[in-house]
């Protein structure tokens, strides 16, 4: 109850502070283009119908998967979760998933890394954004990872590599085997320490691109991690969408944190 009240208070604070809708008042040309042409792109892409149908299919699935015991949320061994429950609780919200799709469609990053596959909904959105982008995604729960792999195979999506393993174990692997990522989506192990560790790792590797943190107001720990990222580097350019935090890595950008109602 206290957690829900705190999150509601934080969201009200976000609504009061948010501005720059459709890019108004943003002086950075790059950020203005991102907000006006990507975030608030009103074109209805053909892929949207596919995404909606996929969500409906998963929401109505009767399949069950053993619950994960990894990350910030612990479940009793042997607990099972319906696919529809995982879709609602562990998958990125539809409008943010479509934003990920538009970002990759617009910027066409060569390498995309996702920490936290879950059942693969956000992964599919990103892969569909540009068939030429390689999306490397990692999931700690073996059963969930296998489900996502089968889903990618059924959907005939070729540009995803799904890895089953612990995030920390694979950080050196990403650095050794892939070019510096131009987009990283961190959507797993929502703890303060882990979030800062993953952010610091990829911020060091990334030359230009986007670092995206999901659930930056999910808990006090996540809120503190986002605050520490902002306060730790005065040269950062960031966008706060309450649920998502976006760090833009690019040369010659005017620093600032844009709180945008999305």
C-alpha cells in the first residue's frame, strides 16, 4: 500500500513537472527531432496491427511458465505464471514498446542489447524496427527464455539472438563479441545496485546512441538510481517519461533533463 501511494505521488509530481510536449521549448536540434519526429510520430505503421494481434494472442494464451526467482522480485520455487500475467506485469507497456520500434526504425542502430527478455514482446518490437539491426537479448529464467525463443521462431524473426544467463556473467561477453551498442534497453534486475552497474558498464562502451532504463519509478531504489545517474554527470542529456528514462549519448549535445508528458 505504501509503495503504491508513493508511486502515485511520484506520478502526480511527474504530471505537474512534465512539459516540452511535441518538442516545444527544446533548444537542442537533435532532442527536438527525437521528440517531435520519433516520440510523437503519429503515423500508423503496418507493424502496429501485427503488434496488437501478437499481444492479444499472448493475453489469451493458456500456457504457463515457472516463475523467475531472479532479479528484484522473488517467487516461491514451483510457482507458475500464466503468459497473460507475464505480459501484463513483465512486458513493457504498448505505447513504450512502439516507441522502441520507432526509435530503431528511425536511427537504425547496428547493435541493440536488451537486458531482460521476459516473453520477448519488447524484443520483437525492436527487431521489427529494422531487420538490419542485430538484437541481442538476455533472460535469466531458462523456461521464460525458451518460450521467447520459440516465439521468435514461430514469428520467423531472424535478427534476434536470445541468451539464457545472468546479466552480470555476460557483460564481458557483450563487450568482447559485439561492436559498441548504439541502443541498450535495461529491463531486468530492478535493484539500485544492479541498475547503476549496468548503466555504468554500457555508458562506458557506448559512443553514440540511447541507453534506456525501464521502471525508473518502480521502487525507491530505482528512483534513487535514476536520480544518481542524473546528478553524477552534469553533461548528460536525458528524457524522463516517468516509466522510461532515456539517456542520449551524442557529441555536442546541450546537457539537460527533459521531463516530457508522453
